[in-house]
């Protein structure tokens, strides 16, 4: 797994008021209800975010990260992948003892796309029909985010931390959207060379790819508990916000 139950994200470099935060239920196009966390800034937004979690689904790290994005001025929805196979907890957030393995094995990319589309629609209902939306994912979610660079959904860009090229698959050869790849230099799960090769494939397809390698950083370095990686975390925030600023509704 990636970020554990007690992990929390590093603070965003921008800090504004949050007007709304909470956990809600969204409904996918096939009628499946699924849990999501929503956080919205007090000020009008130029870009929205959909967070794609790691294998644990909607656990506290991503609820907290949605809040950090809202503090940075970006309305955010973090989704849970498992509405079709695992009942939601009473809180809507996955517990520490959630057994994610069988539910990840049962995931289908088209279902992730359907849930992502519902999250995009919700953001635009709340923040404006023309709101540009960027996906930001971690581990499994990083791969799922990079896969969206095909532009099949109405997105403005894609960000992924520590993703797996094998999950992106042949979508890489059809990539067109601006993409950020934030790569842990000592990622035991995926070799850096494989991720850089993915970046080259996506560039050849027409996508503009900002691929950043943090030398020596471990998988899941984007965590406030890792004081030695605080500068890498700040830099990663800068790369994400550079993309959201670039695509913002002016």
C-alpha cells in the first residue's frame, strides 16, 4: 500500500479559507453510489481537482489532502473506488482495517472512469459549468490519473505521484493532455527508468509531460511525517500548482 491510515499530506504553499468540507455520496452513471470527500475554497475557483487515491481508497490522507487543495484555492473531490464491491463505512471513509486487496483485484478501468466523470460533474455543479478539472493521483491513482491523459474525459490535465506504467498501458500512446509525473527516486515498486520511458511515450503521442525525479526519495514521500523530504514535498506542490494555474479559467 501507499499512504497508511495515519499519514497526512504536507501543507499546501497557499493558505486561504475553506468554505465547505465534508464526506458525501455521489452516484456513477451506472447507478452505483460511492463515497467522496469534498472541500471548497471561500473564494471563486479557476480550476478543480479530482483526487484518485492509492489502493486503500478514500482514507483519511485524501480527506485531508482535499482540504489542503481547498486551502490552495481549488475545489476538490476525492473519490472512493469500491462502491461496487465494498459497502461504505458509517463515516464514508475507509477504516484502518479495510481489506483492500480483493476490491482492487475487482476494479475495472471503465468503472473508475464512470466514477471520475461523476466527480467532475459534481465539481462543475458546485463551482461552474466551465471549470477546468485536473486529476491528481497517488500510486494506483497516479497510474489512473496518467491514463486520463488521452483526453477521453473532459479534463484539462493529469498529475500522478509514483504511478505504474503497466497500469497506464496503451493509453500512453494516445496521450494529449498536459501531464505531471512526480517520481520517487528510490521507488521500490516501479523503476525510475520505466516511468521516464512512459513520459517519453506520452510526449511522442503529443502530450506535454513535466517529469520530475526526486533523487533518493522513497515511494510515498509526499507525507508530512517525512521531514527529510520537506523540500521535495514543497517542490511537488509547486509543480502541481503550476499546472492548475496554467489551465485555470481566466
